[in-house]
C-alpha cells in the first residue's frame, strides 16, 4: 500500500492517469450511446455493426503511421491535441445528431483516428512520468481503470441517456474529454527522437516487418498458434456481443435497448471480477487446459440458457436467470482468457513478445470486421436468438476439438 501511496503522490502520473480515466469513460459511453442510437433509428443490427467497422478501419490504416509518429513528435502535444480534437468532435455531434442520423459514423471514424495517436502516446509517456520500480503498479492501475471504465461506461451510459437525454449524455462525454485535455497540458514536454528524412517510412516499414516476423513464429509453433487463434476468437465473440447488445435487449430481455447495458454488462463485469479471483487461485493447482475446457462448457451453457430458456420463463424468474447467466458468461470468459494468455506468454521467447502481441491486436482488428457484419446479418434476418445459439455451438465445438485433438498433443507440456 505504501508504494501505491507514493505513486498517487506523483502529480505527473496523476495527470496522465486522469486523462486515461476520462478518455476511457468517454469512449465506452460514446460507443454504447451511438450503437443504441443507430439501432433505435434504423432497427437494424447491420447499421449498428458498421459503427464497429468505422472504429476499426483507422486502426488498420492509421494505426501503423500513428505508432511511428509517437516516437518523432512531442507526446504531450499528441495527447492534448487528440483529446481536444475528440472533445470538439463530440461537442459538435451533441448539437447535430438529430439532424443527421448517419453523422454517427463520421464521429466514430474521426474519434478513432485521433485515438490511434492517443493510445500509443499514452503508453509511451507512462515510463517517463514514473520511476522504473513503480512501472508495474502504474500499469496495474491503468489496466484496472480501463476495465472499470468499460464496465461503467457500457452499464450506465443508457441510464444517463434516459435520465438527462441523449444530447446531454453526449455533451457529458465532451466535457470529460476536455478535462482529459486539461490534464495532459500539465504534463512535462517529452523528448523527441531525431530521425532522418525517411523516419516515418522506416518506422512504418519496421512495424509491418515485425508483424511478418511474428507471423512466421506463430505459424510454425502450434503451442502458440492454437492459444493465439483461441484468444482471437474470444475477442471476436466479445465484439459480436457488444454490437448485438441493443438487439439482445430488444428481442430477448424485452426492454429498451438503452437499458440493455445494465442487464448485460454489469452482471458480465461482476462475473469477470469473480472469474479473475477464481482463476488466480486455480491456475497454480490445475492444468490450464482443464480450466479453459470448463470455461467453454460455461459459455455454451450460458448462451443456451439466455437464448432458449430465458424467453420461455415468466418475467421475474426470467430476469433472475438472465442476470445469473450473464454472470456465468463473465466468469467463463475470464476463465478462458487468463489461462490461454498465460500459456501463450510462457511459450513465447521474451525477445518475440512484442512481435507476438503486435500481431495479435493488429490481426484481431482485421479479423473482427467480417464476423461482426456476418453476425449482424444473422441477427437482422433470423433473430439474435439464433446468433447466441451459434456462439454457444462454436464454444461447444472448440471444447470437443480440445478434448479429442489436443489432449495427447498437450499432455506432456507441464505449463498446459
């Protein structure tokens, strides 16, 4: 506790952390509000899915350039320009959203472009505002606030919108981003890396070269390839659930799409916290593969309950089972994620770790786009119930594959 107190006395860290908290809260509030707004205006999950596409495209196109630029320009300026630009964009949207329904896509696109600069600049600034021995605790606080902002933003954005109106809720996001801008202006200037005339091109080329090196390593090492693909599937499934959240609220929970976050994200977030506690106790006593297989059964069971049993029950028993099922989804998701991630880290040499995770986030962003559009099409044409059944069936299929095909392959690996 004493180390955390020292960290929290560091004003430079507090300014950066405040910016991160305000930014993360806003992006999650805005993501939920815009998803619900588009769904309610169009009654189309495909239209809502294109919000995710609008956010993902800049990560593919602008992301590599932004990651290179962070090392060549004052990161403090990148941080406060990003926050200020996002604040202005969100402010304009708060006044114009009623006139232009599809302005939402442009807002998300512009917000995402600036986020490609903000996120790497934030990560690169952290080591310069805390001492090396404080870095693990600082990263821990950043991770906790990121996850908390996701849960709180998605869980309560709808309630805020219902209480004060959509425009006022969006305006609140603009204020939070302006506070993030103010916090970043208090940071010290950052040293700029001096490079030759082809600095940007060289760094972008190096980014893709690292991706290629990581891909070669992953492809030829099955003990990394399988958890890598499994983690990608978990991220894709989570994205599909987020995009279809308004439809789940409308078709299964039978509530306003704007209130779906409270009944889905809050129980799921609670389950994730419980799952983190459970897995941290089990992971040293039980095989990771066994934990993951148990989690897959939990995910399949949860989706079966939500899609098939809950709609057939009376109101209050149905609500109770729904909340319990989403708690189980949260527990199961984290129980699959942590062991798979830990095993992949153990199997990867330290010098290749950066390339591995560079591949993971870049490829996951690309891999998410088509499944999200496919899932939205299934929901649009056949209903969200069938989509949940499909997700549960995929979880069950992965469990069967693990039991039949991977049992002998991983039997001699002690870390599995």
